[in-house]
C-alpha cells in the first residue's frame, strides 16, 4: 500500500463571487465530493497547498482532514484549476472514495534505464552501427482499475530492451502491481526507438500523447455505476455554482 498523504483544510462559508477575496488573501477554495458522500466546500492556505501538491500526484491517495469532522476523508485529487498566466492554484476538487470500492484512474508512466539503440556508437562499441535513435514515449499514463489502497504512485517502463531502431514496448509488456487491472488497450504503444530527425523537421505530431482519462468510480453493477456517475456530476455542478 502506498503512503497516504494528509492535508488539513478548513470548512468554507464564502461562496460565489466572494471567493475572489479569499484568493487575494492567499486562500484557495475547494470542494470535497464523491459517491455516497456529503459535499463540503473547503478552503486551504495557498502556501500549504503548494507544498502539498509538490509531493502529490493525480494518483495519490489522500486523507483530507476537514476541521470539525471526526475522521479524515479518503480522496483523490480530481481537478486543480490554475490561473492561465500566473499558474497560481485557483480551485481544487477532491473526489472522496470508498476504500472497499474499486476506482478507475490514470497512473503516470515513467521511462527508466537507457535504450541501447539510443546510445552513441562508441558506447555500444560498434563503429559500423547506424546512428543512435531517439526514444519517444507514446503514452504518459496508464488507465487502471483497482482498490484505492492499491493505486500505484507511478509505473516504471524499463527501456533497456530497446536494442534496435523501431523496437517498441506496448502496454502488454508492462509489469503492474498485483491487484491492479489494466484498462488501456494491450496493443497501445508505450515507447519506441525511431531514427533521429533533423532539427528543421516537424516534431512528433499531435495525438501521440493522448489526454488522461478522467477518474471514474466503479461500482458493483451497471445500475450502481450509472448512479455514481450522476451523483458525481451533480456534486460537481453544485460545487461550481457555489464558487
């Protein structure tokens, strides 16, 4: 089980346009919501949140301790809204989860090691070898389904098997922790060695790095899943109306 991070927040009474005053005072508004959970408007000091986000990721399991509540709420960061110019956090959403209920979430993929096909010729000791290639990453996250306590912080992709140009690693080649079910198609390309392009050539085209899937709570049956989706959407709308 990965380390569960903790964040203390305050209940928030200020809603609507008045939250601008909170931001001017260095306070970030937020909301905690989830399947079968009471929606709570919250707020947290900007500097405290900044230090927390430097340690957390989109797949981190968090204990959100709301002042005045008896127990912290297990949650995942659902959304972080930042100012388009300053990149200061303007709002944060936490999705409360049930530790006994599987969730669907995107986990970062991290390339580790050195691909032999991307090393300089001198490094591999073959003067007649072709020029080294470049490792491109086709996926930067893997969609998985598991219990919240089994969510990996990241999944490593060992590229030392990429010995020749056009060698590739696919989702089916990845090693994932026990209890984690991979949802991303097995044939999806994770990493590949390609010939280095001249600098003037166009960069890798759009669509190579797809957008991350949104976090989705998975219930026991389809009816329950539909109910969970509606509940999450309604809670989301309510939080936006308050702000």
